[in-house]
């Protein structure tokens, strides 16, 4: 199993409605990508004060690496990902990704 963890350093002027729409696009891929098991997103509460720049993030659970690759290459992922990059400080540099194999 693979957990794809994404943390975003959003621009201060990033519209919340746009972010919500992007997250809905990612979540909708659960019905389209074989082996994409779940999508969960939310604000970073940063209770330990270790990640104040990353105000939001999401995790996706995949059955395996093949499912992750299918998601990665999906046109809807590429479109939503491009929109997310535009909302982040520094573009793609404002996004941190961890892929945890469990």
C-alpha cells in the first residue's frame, strides 16, 4: 500500500473556492483510477509548530505503485495539479510530497 502525502504552501491570495474545486477533482479520481482507495484533505493545524508555511494538504491511499502511476498519468490529475501549482508560493516549489510505502 502507498500513501501519497502532499503539503501546500498556498499564496495568501489563493481562493478557497478554487482549492476546494481542485480537491474535488482529485477526490473524483477515486471512481476512475483502479486502486486509488481514498482521498482526504484538510487544513494543517500545525499543533507542533513545525510546518507553518504548509497551510493545507491531502493524502491519497493507493493499493500499490501501479495505481499511483495510473493516477499520476491521468489527464484529470495533470489538470488539477497544474491548477494547484498556480495557487502555491513558488509554484511547484511550494508543494512538498512524501510517498510512504506501508
